[in-house]
C-alpha cells in the first residue's frame, strides 16, 4: 500500500511540475506577445531611406524639405516627397495633404539681426483636424521614435491647420 501511495505522490508531483512548466511557458509567451505589441504601439519602424535622405538634407543640402508618411501596410515611416533646394516654404506647405497626417523636415534659411546667414532644420508634425482619429493617434504615438532617428533636428512644430505653421511662426521660432 505504501508503494502505491508513493507512486501516486510521484505521479501527482510530476503532473503538477509538468502543468506548472506549461503554465510558465504560456505566461512567458503571452508576456512576449504583449511586449511586441507595446513596442509596435510605441512607434513605427523607420525605413533606412528616411535616414539617408535626412542626412543628405542636413549635410549636403540636396533638398529643401522632406515629407514622410506612415505606410500601414509595411508598418514603416517612408519618404513621400523630396523638395528641391530651390523650392520655397509655400511650395512645402502646398505639398502637405489637407486631410492626412504627415511628418516633415524643412531646412529654413534666414538672416539674423547681425546680418549672418543661418539655417535651422525644423521637424513638423502635421495632423490636420480633418484627418482620421486613428491616423492622428498613430502619428502621435510614433513621433518620438521617428524623431530620435533623425539626429540634427533643431526646432519642432506641431500643426493642425496651416496658420499654426505660417512663415511668421517659423521665423519667430528660428531666432
């Protein structure tokens, strides 16, 4: 009888250990899935072309501005439009869609009160009132991660309508 009891105890102990191990694996698996979702919610991946084009704007001044969009199909921030060096701020603002969110960088040239030619790189988060709520949330949650990828941003603007990023506001923020 004692042998049967000992076998039952060992069998129970084995089943308990096995069930505990399975439960532990399931918990870890769920936790890793949670972390993956949390990481994706904290920011979209950034396409390498975004970084390369930004470096060209910053170092070589090949572009006046770059407009970026989030491509939800591939879960990445991508380059949408490159502004040529001779394009103006008005050309840039006209390139932003009226009802969709975008990120943009603009290389703003100006002359100081001491008559010195200067340049500042603006990061603009464009989130018009007419855009979808889901899009606004996606762009807002991805902005910080995207900005970290672009080393050299000097001024940040957030705009929901064109008046919030007028040339006068940009000039005021540049000084």
